[in-house]
């Protein structure tokens, strides 16, 4: 009697070629005690591709002993990702205001110095005092604007679409570093996002949302300080997709 075939002895073959021990990409993965859902970024928001960029990237390498360097690298990567042409157009209002105040103080200082050089000391005193006071006011205004108005904001973006009417979407992203603690020895990168969807020049509110998340820096940087840009973009894309799914009309 012929022996049974190996296939019959082992049972029917799995047509998919995968074993029961393999995990589906849709399942949740535990990362540093935090549940990270691997989302299909292309479906998190209709008409918006939040998947990581397929273009080749330059390697980003920082000193992984410096939380400041890692935060700056993450901020720059976030801005590169969200300011892609198919996503949002970055708004530079905060940078423009700070630059305007800074340049104004420099021009006042230079003009005052030049006037004091050309005019006799006693005669130039009133103008020099006025220039000094104006310089101090502009410098203080720049510092106050950066602290109270701009704050931790690293990206402000806007996009316009047409859905029976012109719809404007605006997203604001703030970031900060969460210091290390005995229970969490690695500093964390924390994001806070707000999103507004409106029409009629902002007069009609169609939807809004808020979301926040944080992840330890070592989730994005290896032992040599090289950044996992694709993993970072996937994480940011998931948060943006979630905030854009907020309540809407």
C-alpha cells in the first residue's frame, strides 16, 4: 500500500501561505506600553493621502543624548511631511511677525547709532533716548509674542477643497518635550493638534477636532541617532487622520 503523501499527513495547505503565528498588519502592536494602531493612512480622511512619502530621504542623524536636538529633528520632519503639495500649505505668520519685529529693532538701533555719530552729542540726546526706548519696546514685543502667542506651535497649515462650495481646512500643531522620569527614563516627544473645517470664508463651521499623542524619542531614533523618518511620518499621519475625523456637519 502506497504511503500517504506529506500534504495529506500534515493536513490541507493554507492557500494564503501564512501561518497562524503571523500577525495581520491591522492588529495592534504594543510599543513602549502604548497601543499603536497601524492605520491605512490613505483611508483615514477621504481625498487626503497621509501615507509616508515614497520619495528618497536624506539621512537625519542627531546626538541622541540631546533631547533638544531630537525635538528639533522631529519638528523639521513634521513640517516636511505636512507641507507636501498634496497635504497642506504652510502658513508662516508667526515667523513673519517675529522677523518683522526683529528687523525693526535692528533698523532702529542702526538708525539711532548713525544719528548719534553724525550729530553733536548734546543735540542728539532726545533722538537717542527715543531710539533706545523704541528698541527696547520692539525687543520686548518680540519676546512676548514668541512666548504668549506662538508658544509651542511648530506648524500651521491650510488647504482648500471644493465640495459644492469652497471648503477651507486649517490645522495647527504644537510640540514639546516631556522630560524623563524614573518610570520613563527616555524623554518623550508630545504633539497637540487642532483642526477646523469651514466654508464661506470661515463663517460656516463644518467640523473641528483636537488630538494629542506622545511617544518616547527612542521610538524614532536608533542607538546611533539615525531617525526612522518613515515610522515618524506614519505616526504623525495617524494622528492627523484622527483629528480630521472630528465631529462635522
